C-alpha cells in the first residue's frame, strides 16, 4: 500500500463538503447499501479513488465504508434496490439542513433525513488496487486533496 488508510468523521455541512470531495467519482454497488430503520443507521461501501496519493499515472481505488448514524428515514430516486448488481457513480453529497443527499450519475439520488445529532464515519479498509479509470472534471486539472 502506498499510503495510510483514511478515516474521517462528519457532523455538519462543512464536514460533508470535505467527505463529498473525497468520495467524488466513487463506485457504489447497490448490493453494498443497507438502511436499518430500527437502528437509525445507513451504511454503504464505496470504491473510492485514492486521490490523496497523487497517483495520476497509476490511479488506485480502495474500499471505503460510510456509516451514517441517527438517520430518520431514507428515500431513493432512480434506484431499483432489487437490481443488486447495479453500480452507481457518486458525483457529490449535499447537506441541506435536515437532509443529506447523495447525487449519482443518471439522475439517481439517495436522500437521508437527519436527526439533530446525526454523524457520519468514513473509513477505508483493505488494500488499494490499480484502476484504468481516472476521471478528471472540467476545472479540476491539477487539484489535489
């Protein structure tokens, strides 16, 4: 492994902006998302790009667990949860007061309704692997995390 495992916590909109940047262009398999209403917990595993390693010539991905606590409810748009083999491309996360919305390519969305004391923990696990895909968005050339 070229770097250390990432672990971040979010408790407000500013924290979500940072985590959104870290997770941009992550691949999220539908089968790796779970909402447990009785525990008020939403968990997903994303395959994120390791941009912090400055691996522009040999990009890598790593598995990353996102654990959201104190979630009142979850709504989806454009996602069939029965298609377990579908891969979602995460574009960004937006925190708007009492909700956090994950926006995916193809107009797919997941909206988490947040309780007052919500939190999120993002934590890498496993070993990174090489990927041929290294998305670059307009206006981002040369930007490093």
